[in-house]
């Protein structure tokens, strides 16, 4: 149990227009902070007014990227309450990331307590409009003022909150994806399986080029054989081939274990729809597209939940999937997951954690 000190702002902000939120543009009135030192462990948990953090220019995070983050949401229920979706999965993943990056772990129940406390403090920022939510961004940075290369001895854990708009204002539109053959996102033994900010820095160049060419995201292939599918942009990826749902297996450590990915797999299993976690090569997807058995493709992640893929572009070839429309499995998963998240459907999986 954390003993969280609360310092409320004396100057609450004017709330943004909830119809025009977009993603990550606005931040709430408060943030959660907690420090780490070797002597005191994780200490001084506090909720304070949202604002700049002062750091020494030599703070290790600026030089060697010892940083990690999480991403989850608080949802306004139909009955006016507020709830989280599978927060324990995010917290477990955060601690796995800590372990990989030599950052001291934080007890899971303390992290959940901190998330709940800061969301409760800014509860009036959880938007009511259809499809909107309060994005929760916990992160940890290495703060030692020192340029030697070794794990930091001091850290800052922070949680900031951002009201975000509906991902699909104009309905669910399938996206065009560029198959990246030159750059890779990660390799076996690297940090692909954890949520490290450095992974994103490494992926920007591929993403930028794809966007310049008119594609929404990159399809990443594995870094060794350059043929097995890893992920799409910052989402996990699913293909429906001849009625079977296939998603890349997590075993090689190249793939971020998405909470949405796990939820899709568990729902498909419950519905009795065949689902396989295995290696899947780009050649198999191309062949399935050519012989007419590639029924659907979609990405999964907290931001969009399900993002159907309407077109894959690879080495001069344009592959249109499901007539550039959302497929029945993608739609069913989207409706089931968002139904639970916004409290419109009963939580028959035990995935909801109510805050209020
Ligand atoms: C966060 C993330 C995902 C999606 O995970 P969710 O828990 O479903 O939001 C997928 N891939 C990468 C690289 C990510 O960083």
C-alpha cells in the first residue's frame, strides 16, 4: 500500500473540446510521481499538478535511453462510472520491461493503486463522448546525473493522463500497409518483447518512409531470416487464412505481447474459431492472397483496438485484402472488446477493473 501525498492544482485548466481530441494532444491537471534510490527504494509517491520535470542535462535517460513505458485507458461506462481494461496485464508487462532494462520493479498492487488514484483525481477528464477515453501513460526514466554506461541508481516513475478521441470518427476504415524489407524493428535477444522507448526511435525511419509513400504503417519482418512476420507498426497482427486465424507466436522474443492481442486470442478460443500462434512468413501471406484464401488481416492495440488492413504493398505488388473492407472476424472482435470496455456488454471474461 502506497501512502500517496496529494497536492491539488490551484489553477485547473480549461477542458478541451471533447469532439476534437485526437491522440495525445491534451494532458490533465495532475500527474503521479514516485522516486527510486538504492537506499530508500521506491519512495515519495505523490500526485502533483501536471507540469515540467527538472532533470540534470547529464541524466542517463537522455544519453542511453534507459526508459520504458506502458499504454492503457480508462473508459467512461454507460452508467457514468469509470473503469480499466485488464490493467494487471499492463502492469505485469511493465515489470517485465523493467527486468529487461535493469530498472527496479515496482510491486504490481502499488502500480494499480497509483493508476487508480491519479485517474480518480482527474476523473472529470474522462470524456463521455462515444468512442473517447482517458489514455494512461505510465513511464520510468533513469535520472542519475552521470555519463558512465551502467544501470542508473536513481529513477523517476510517472503517470500522465490524456483524454483521447475516437480512433474511428469516420467509421472503421481499412489501412494500407507497406512491407518493410530493409529496416528491422528488433532481433531475437533484443528488446522487441518489451515496451522500451528506444524501440520506437529505431522504428521511426521505416514509419516515416511508409508515410511518405502514402501508407499508414509498416509491416515488420523478423531481423534474422527477414521473412517471418513480427508486427504492424506498433500493433500486433492477425491474418485469417482459410478460416483459421493466425498470429505470430511470442516465443522468439521479437514481438510485444499486446493486451489486445491476448484478448483476441482468448475470445477466438472461447468462440470456437480456430486460432494459431505460430511462425507466419510473408511468403505464406502472399501465396494465400494469390490463391484466394487470405480472408482478413488486421492489427491490434490499445489505441485502435482493431485496425483492418485493406492493402499490403510489397516489392511492387499491391495486395488487396477482403475487398478493402473490414471482415467479419475483425468486426466481431472489435464489437466484443469495445462493448466490454465501455460497459455496454457484460464482462463475461473478468477483464474489467472498476474505478468508480
Ligand atoms: C504497445 C504495443 C502493442 C500493442 O499492445 P496493447 O497492449 O494491445 O496496446 C503492439 N506492438 C508494440 C510494438 C507496442 O509497443
